[in-house]
């Protein structure tokens, strides 16, 4: 009995550690080119937090359908994005990684959540207003109901924190409203999540227009740095990136372009904005851009090498996604059994 005591204590410690881990969910659409903004604004932060979190990361291909993508291209982009996750350092042994459409519970739960989501809430979503502008009645219903599917993605896994950019804050707030309304109507069923928004490097902007977020689907290749860009292309894009008036390397609300470049440098160098400003005190824009370009090339080169290796081994990537989907389906189905019971449906299934 004495020899069992240390083992029991160790098991209790492991159980306690598991309970203390924060449950996290996040995902990226498989559209366009995976770029610097995706990495610095999302994936790099996921990796930093992976050991303190019970993390679920998803390739949200169902969301991508709202943009009416080419079906053949979408299949390849799913594999490419999953490969970018893995090449960046997402370890499937330390988290859950899968493709959204491989877990049917996401769409089932979206339909059920529609019953507790108000029409007016969806019409007030900024993303819906922006994407439906000028389209009148021809706008896709998928764009309208996008936030409800996002809510389903999040709460299906008892998520506590959702690492997002500030532009997604409204969607997480709607998710919280949906959870509160559902729990009041049917009893405590879902965990109330909160947005996890980083202050440094949280939103990487376009290189040629700092008023726009860096986008995978931008038709302007100079606006983003893709993981597929070779070193000389990266250097050229940073050299040609717009800057603000003045000569000193300082950020601020009146210098959005320079602030963006400083954030990119700080994210890669693990420095705050003020530390980057101090580091480049007395130096000119050209020198700053040259150093930034070399830093980006240095940090991306090993990731690009691993990504190229994974592209040559798509069966490995597909296998990781299949294993992740099997685990995710087990978790999701258990949750859906509770949801169906609470809502009074599915009781007489054969």
C-alpha cells in the first residue's frame, strides 16, 4: 500500500493539471494564401499557449463556402492550410486538429442554435453589413448565418477562451448571448466563452494599405507576405511597403503603416512596440525595413522548408486530420446527446 501512495499522488497531480488547463477553440478558413498575418495574429499565439491549454484547432472549410470557392481548389487549400498549421509548429499530439466538415455535429448544432438566435442580432453583425453591401437580396444566406455556425464551432467543445482578432470580438459576444439564452431556456448546457484578444501584433495590416487587414484573398499580392513567397519576394514586398511621413521609427495612431511594420518586427523578435522603437532610435526607414525583411526571412525559412516537405507527403497530413476528426466526433457527439435531450429531440432514434 505504501508503494501505491506516490503513484496516487502523481495521478492526482496530473488530474489537477488537466482541470486547470483552459479550453481553447480557434480556426482559420482555407481560402487564399496562408500569410504572415495568419501566423503572427493567430497560429503563433496558439503555439505559445498550447501547453497551458486544452486546445482545439480547426480548418473551417464550411465557413469558406460562404465565398463560393472552386470545389477542386478548396480541397487542396484544406490540405495546404493544415500543412501550414503543422509546419508552423502545431503539434497534433498536444492538441486536437481536424477539418470542420468532418464533424457533422457542427452543422447540426448550428441549426439548433438558430432557434435561439434572433434575426435582428444577425442583421447587426458588422461582417454581414460589409459583405452584403450592394448585393441586395442576392447576398448568400451563408454569410447571414455565418456567426451561428461560428457559435456552434466554439461551444461544441466547452470552450472557455477564443483567441481572435478584434474584428471578431462581435461574433464572440453574439456567441455569449446565444449561450446565455440557450442555458436560460433549456438549463445549463454550454460553457460561456470569452474572447482572448492580444494587444501586440493581434491584427496585422496590409503592407500597401494599413487601413485594411492583411487578407488571404486580396487580389493585390503586394499587400501580404505569403508562406509560399521566396526570400527575395519577401524583401521586395517589405521594401515597397508604404510608410508614413516623418523620419523616426515610432508608431502611433497617426502612423498606421509604420505601426504595422513595428508590430511585425516586435512579434518576430518578441519585443514590445516601445522596445522596437528604442532599438531603432536614430535610424531611418530604409535601414529599419532592411532589418525587418531579414528578420522575416530568417524566421520563415525553416517553416517554409517544413511546409514544402509536408506538401510532398499529403497522405501524412490527411492522416493527421482523420485522427483528429475521429477524436473530435467522439467529443462532439457526447455533447450533442445532451443538447438533443435538453431540447426534446432525437429521443426515439432507432
